[in-house]
């Protein structure tokens, strides 16, 4: 009984925090963002029914038969990682989707001083489902109604050169469920450093994604598994150097980032993904086998 009362109290506090009570449908509009959020039935069921009626008409790319030079307008200059049910091409990043987890297996983008020195538009915050994907492959806003942040894979602060570029980072295909103590600490710290390193070195190519080595038993809304780790690979094409991280998904401070350096080979082992297949074999072997010092 005490547990039930506690949960009821927490739900009440959550509703108050959003401003306004719940309507007859079991949801409400957020006053600051104008987004509609579900908190209880029948709202969740009604949203699912709407999803079932929404099918994507947009053509989706498969990796087979696409030449390296044509991949996502040059966003993948060293070849596409080999794991993807669908390949999504955005204006400043690409994503290989793993439909079994309703998640990107990898997201690739370029960090450059050109973007840092450009318009630097305001954060758009227009989180939304990616209707380019079929319903069985995509996440919905109600999947994030629990205690996890909508954690960016391609950083919105890195890709802020124009409105479209930034807005596309808020598609849920670019999101993973992340603990706030991870998303707002070590993950944000790594995003800050990728921009710092790009300003020092010039253009960097980044590939990042979730890992499901030891899946947590819990799934958000019973549909989206929570990653056990996250990885990020940074490649400096001028110096032909790489720096890679494999970080456990728990609350961690940025100061501990160096402890989670690893090799690309190790990330390939735990994800089953082949990265940088388009590099010369000698360079690929060298950058993938070593654990680099911090930049």
C-alpha cells in the first residue's frame, strides 16, 4: 500500500511539474513546448492506434547496391558501417537503423570549425517520431514517458549550423534512452570535447551508437530496450589518428572519461559492426587496433 501511494504521489508531482492537470484522455499539453504528453490510459492506447494507422510513404535506403561515393552525399567518406536495416540520410548526419531494438545501431557525422563558426542557431527542441521509418522500427514520444532522457547520438549543439541541421537531430531515430546522470554529465562532456578537438585539429569524423551487450531487463514502455553502454569513435582524417570510447551506461562524471578509452577493434567486437571499411587496409588496421592517448 505504501508503494502504491508513493507511486501515485510521484505521478501527481510529475503532472504538476509539467503545468496543468491531466485531461480525460490521461494526458496534457506542455505549456512551454506545446507538446502533448501521455501519463495514463486511455492516452497510451489511443496514441498506439494512431501510430498503427500511420505508415511511411518515403523511400528508405538499404546498404546493398549503394556505391561508397554516393552514400549520404559524402557524409560517409570511408564507407558505411555494415550493420543497418535501413540507412537514413540527413543534411548533416547519417544513421543505420536496427529495427530489432527500434534504435540506430550507429550514427555518423562530421564535426568541423566551419559549423562552429556558422549561424549557431537556437536549439530547436522539436522532439518527434521519425515517420520515414515503418512503425515497427521507430520510437514514439510516449516511449520516453518514464525516467530516461531522450539522449542525442548526433549532438544538437555540434550540428547547429542552420535550423534544418539542428532540427533533424531531434528526430527520435537519433535518440537513445539515457540516464540523466549519464546524458547530462559524461556524455555531454564528451560532446563538448569533440567540438574542442575539432577546433584544434580541424575536421573530425564521428561514429557513435548504443551497445546492448548485457541488455537491461527493463524496456521503456515494453518496447525500447535500454542500452548497457554507448560508444563514440573520432577519426582525424588529416593526421590519420583515432580516439575511441566505450562507456558503461551509468551516472559518471566527465573527469573519468579517460578510463573508458578503447580500440575500434573492441567496439567492433561488442557491436558486430565493421567501421571504416573504405580506408586503406594498412591505415585501417593501425587506427583500429590501438588504444589512443587522450587528445
